C-alpha cells in the first residue's frame, strides 16, 4: 500500500493525534500558548513524520478533512485549558494551515463555526501559514487571510526566511506574528553569522508592527541572546518538546 492509501483511513481509525509544544513569552518566561502539531501512528509503519504525510495529504483533499479535525480538536483543548485556569490570562493554540486549506473558499466560515462550537474566543487562536504556500494562489489566499483576520484571529508567517519573496509578503499579508525558522535560530548567542540575520528580521518585523517568535530554541544561550535582542516569544526543546495534551498539562502548570 502507499502512504496515501494508508493516510486515507487514518482519521476514521483513530490513528491521528495532536501534540502541543509550549510557546513562551521571553520577557516574562510565561507560557503564552501552544503550537498544535499533527501526529500519525500507523499500526505497521509506526510513527510517520508530518514531513512525509502532510505533503501527501496536501496532494489530495485529505488535508482539508484532517486539518479541520485538528483545528477543532486543538481549539477545544485550548478552551478546556482556559476554562481550567480562569484568571491566568491569555492562552492560545497555534495551528498550521496547509496551502490547500488556505485555498478553500469556505475556510473562514469553517473556522468561525469551530470557534462557536468550542467556545474558544478568536484571540485564543493563531493560524500559521508559509510564504511558499501563499505564492501558489495569492489572490484567493489573501482574501481568505483577510476573512480570517476579520474574525479576530492572529495570523503568523511560519518558517520565515526559508521561502521566497519574504520581504514583499511580510508587508502585504495581514499577519501579526513572524516565526523565524529554527535554521536561523541555531547558533545565536555564539557570535555566528545567524545573529546578523536574526537581528535584521527582528528590526524589520518590529518596524512593520509584527511580533516575533524564534523557533528551535534549545539552549539558555540562545534564549538569553534572543531576549536581550528584543525577540518576543521563544519555542523549542529548551521549553518543551511537543507532547500529548495530558502530558503537556503538567509542564504547562509548572511553566506558568
Ligand atoms: O512536528 P514536526 O517537526 O515533526 O513537524 C514537521 C512539519 O510538519 C512542520 O513543518 C509542521 O509545520 C508540519 N505540520 C505538523 N502538523 C501539521 C498540521 O497539522 N498541518 C500542517 N499543514 N502542517 C503540519
Ligand atoms: O515548521 P514548524 O515550525 O511548524 O515545525 C515545528 C517542528 O519543529 C515540530 O515538529 C518540532 O518537533 C520541531 N521542533 C520544535 N522545537 C525544536 C527544537 O528546539 N529543535 C529542533 N531541532 N526541532 C524542534
Ligand atoms: Mn509551525
Ligand atoms: Na516553523
């Protein structure tokens, strides 16, 4: 069988799960939210990486179904965390959107219904898109992004720096958050060449009024450098690996 055939039955067979990775506000060390990441465990193949199955799912309509499931699942989880911790302040979940989802004309309405069903307020949802995705059908994508923005959702550019035309899209897209790819975050604090790149991205993003997340923060050296250079949020193994909600809950109450 092919990966595509196997993935087709994954959702109905209960093989999909969501793992959550904390995203920390660097100045306060407070958990601001979690990135939701899809996990697939196949009975014979074992754990299949999203790097393998997301592109396959994207080539068909399967990403739309699985993506909607993940959105609802993680919105419900975020709302459960908020309800269990009243008065702690904001807590968001950040969900990756595939190009294919972004090109669905009904996406904003689907998201609106998920917020209504789960009770998650729009400020509790961040959505991550990549520049490369956007470029395939900019007009449709831009319309959808504006519809999502009107709902009050926070939009992020994911993997920033790895795509094309970063600069023009940074200005054109209605995004509030720039996530710097972990390739650039590696080595900051050690005087390497990435420091200049990250400083430039921070200056540019802040000049445009965006906040910045550094991905792949693995060491205290990186964290300290990022914080002293004004980066807003950090995400990475230093703070926690992606884990199922029940396991993340313990880490979360510790980190809060
Ligand atoms: O969690 P991990 O590093 O294995 O994820 C690898 C890649 O898969 C990341 O780039 C991540 O953005 C992507 N990914 C994980 N979950 C989802 C998802 O639910 N939807 C989409 N579109 N991409 C995802
Ligand atoms: O592309 P995206 O940012 O959505 O992918 C997130 C992926 O990065 C997750 O699959 C996660 O497993 C991985 N990841 C998260 N934190 C770290 C980290 O500190 N170091 C490394 N090498 N990978 C990480
Ligand atoms: Mn992401
Ligand atoms: Na990323």
